């Protein structure tokens, strides 16, 4: 039986990063993955493939809607080759997961393919092509999450689908019904909307992206309607039925009236659930909450002292970069260091176009907490860079403490917001004031000038370009 200092169960962004950091710190490390490729949901059927399709569909939309205005003429009709688009997506996935294989070899990390389950707190059985057992002084559970559904929905993976199937459809839907107006539903909805599908979004809450700042929800809702999305908020889905190639969804609106939606595909995108199936956690003394999450303390330590858990399987936002931070945190904790994570400063991003990004407190949270704050906002359409690229939608909003001017939250929607939010994270990590940011030089013309202008507006209500 092989013995290890650390065993990592699950090879998603949290798991493989934890394994690398453990190896860097001199620990003999093994990673256990039930699927044939490393990388977990994010690299295989999540973040990476969805961004590949978003980019491809964005190119197509630019070609049919914007090239002519840019002075680019294409003879003949521009057509979608969905098979090639999905093949390119898969090539990106293969290259990325192959990169994880390389990193495991580079860092001398053993890799076992099979289902890892606890025999006790220090022994793990691996059931793959053959069954073997290993011993581990410490274990990191990084088994991630799976798409959630509703009790009355039967997902057949053909017409009633999850995000996994939406990444490899055999055809462009005529009418895609999306249940859930969150990140995944809106991103994949936009992919197929660009390619020519009619897209209807049904959301239980009173706004899309309901966990983000209300101003972002309102602006994104406006933009999506301009893009001809059918948005139905405050609708409670009560049945989903497939009849041949047709899917019928019934929902009650806020007045209690029954509304029927009919399409050829229905994407169920109502969140994700922690995945611990087959882990046999109880054999190791690891407690799981009623919500299916693994119970951890502030050190991400489970009820078994030598076992830790990270990522989607524990409390908090289900984000790849949150899992990565936790992977490093646990590795350094096991090594005797004293790492730190500020969960308030982990950004959230929606990769629609325009992109949406946020970090820190929302206006709603500040109001609820009774914090006195001031706000500064700047519209993207006032930027020269936005006009040059024809990306006019959106704004940057900065929330700052009314007395100290410390930045408490930054919320933005616009071109490249996913990249721009990093500036806000850096500023807030160093507890910058709005005035600090307003006095920093930003290259012209860039989208990030909107951050400086919003900071000026928050500091003395003196934005220069509006």
C-alpha cells in the first residue's frame, strides 16, 4: 500500500491547485479523479467550454451585425457550422486538460483514475479499472458540484437538458427555454440567441442575476431585452413536459396566472448542488449538512481533523477561483503556515456581452447593514474607447464609506468587465479610498477609465467626462 502526505479527491480547479501547492511545499501528493480527464466541471463541461462557445458565437454575431459598419464586406452569406464550433470548443478543452496532466507530472504528483471513497480517516479505496487502497496522512475533498434540478422535472439529456448537454447540442434550437436567470442560463442562452435561436428565460426571483447588485440586474435586463431575449421574472415553474420534439413548460406569474411556454429544447439552469456521491464520508467521520455541504470550520477542516474540504462542496459561492484560493489555503495550512482568504473580495463575473462583474458589498447589503455610503457611477458610452469599439452599454459603480471614503463595493457591466474587476479587487485588498483610485493615471483610451471616472464621481461628484 502506498502512503502519501496528502491525498486530493477531485481534480477541478480547487483540487489540482491544492495538489500543486502541496507538492511545492514538499509533501508527497496524490490526486484521485473518477473521470478519464483531469480538470473537473470547470475545464471539461463548465467555465472553459462555455467561454469557447461564447467567443465563437460572438465572432459570428459581429460578422452578421457589425462588420459592414466597420467597413468589412463578406461576399455571400455568413453561415454557422455548429459541428465545427463544438469541435473547436472540444479542442480548447483537450488542450487545457492536457495542460493539467503536464502540471501533475512536472510536480511529481501521482494520479489515480477511479472513484475515491473513504475506508476510514486515513485510508482511501480507489475503484477504477482495478481497485486499490492508499494511505494518506491528510486528505482534501474537492469533489465539486453537479447541476441541480426541480423535483418534478425529468431531465432526459436530449430535449430537457442541463448545461453539460447544452455545450454539445446537435443543432441550433428553434426556441430554447431557459429555466433560471442566473449566470449559466444567461451565458448559454446568449450563445444560442446569437446563433439564431429564440430564447425565453423564466426566473423565479423578481430579477435576473438576483444575487448581484440590483443596478447590474436592471441594466443587464435592459440589454438582454434589446437583444430580443424574452425575459419572464417572478415566474414559478410548476411543470415541464416533453412531447416528441416539443417541450412544454407551465409557470405561474406573480398574479398567479398560468403561463404556457413551448419550445424544442429546455435548459434547466437552477443552480448546482454539492457532489459527495460515493465518497463514504461517514466512514471517515466527516459530517455533511442537510444542504449536502461538507461541514468545515474557519480552517476548512472537517469534523475529522486530518481531512479538509474546499470549493463547491463547502459553503460559499460556487466559483472556480474561490476553489483555487481555498486549495492554496488548505495546502499552506497543512504545511503549518497561516494563510488568509477574504471572501468579501472574491469577484463574481457573468460572461454575457456586455460582461458583468462585481466585488465587495452590494447597495442592498449596505442598506440592510445600516452602513452610510456614497456612490459614484459612470456610463461606458461616455468613453472614447467604447465608441471606438461600439460597446456602449453599461456602467461602473463604486460604493464608498461616507465618512472614510474606503471602497466598499465595485459593480460594473460593460465590455471587458471580467478583466477590469481585478483592478477593483487590488484596490480593495489594499483598502484604497475612492480618492486613491481617482488620482491614479489610467491609460487613454481604455475601458478602465470608467473606474477612475466612477471614483471621481464617488469622491467629490466631479467625473470629468459627463
